[in-house]
């Protein structure tokens, strides 16, 4: 059984959108990438640009440079991959029409939800850190003022005490 965490690792950010590439979806659905793409092309009206897009040459080379692939994997990449947004993945289950597609889709939807939760938690932690940083800056200013006052007190000449008793003055 697939885990949501393993699916989360397949989610990429391309064009400021969270997407999964066709080859990763094909592996999850247990079909060939070619079969998945054929199904999509036959039902292209179901996949507007906000559901799916094809990587540009630059995006493809950028992705390829960041991904570790065997020579066999690289040879199979003759066309630029399709990138599916969350809505595009949801639409795929209606196109592929298999039990496996339904199960995988549910898992992928849960992975996208989990990713949003992680991002939300990350944002809350980031906001809390900024709040703490602002408080520390306020205290830093106060500490600087205290140090300045201490330095002024040190610089102020202390009156010399007269010695009491017999001495060699």
C-alpha cells in the first residue's frame, strides 16, 4: 500500500503550482506513461491549463538537472512531461476508470491536503519566530540603552577619598 508521505515526495512546485508529473502518476496508477498520456489526449477537454500543462524546454531541463535518473530513464524521455495540478489529478480518475485509479486518487488527494497542512503549520511557526525576533529587537534596544548608561557612569570621575590617619602626604 502506498503512503501519503511517498506521494508528497512526488509533488513538485512548477510555475508556482503544486503538481505531479505524468511519469510519477503512471507509476502510482501502475500504467505506462504513454497510456496515461493517450487517455489524457483523448479527453483533453477535461484538462484545461489550470488542471494540466506541459513543461517547457527550460522547465524540463531544470527538472532533469535536479532529478537523479538512470540512463534508461533518460532515454525514455523524448517528450516534455505533463504536469498535473490537484484538480488535474482528480480528473484523471474519471479518465482512467480503474479501481487502482480510484484508490490512488484518494491517496493523492490526502497527500495534497497533508501538504497544505504542513505548509500552514510552517507558516504559523514562521510567524511565531518573527514575533519572537521583534520582541528580541525591542529588548536589544533596551540593553543598548542600559550599556550606554553604565558606560556613562564608568566615565564619570569618582571623587577621590581622603585618607584618614597619618600618612606621607
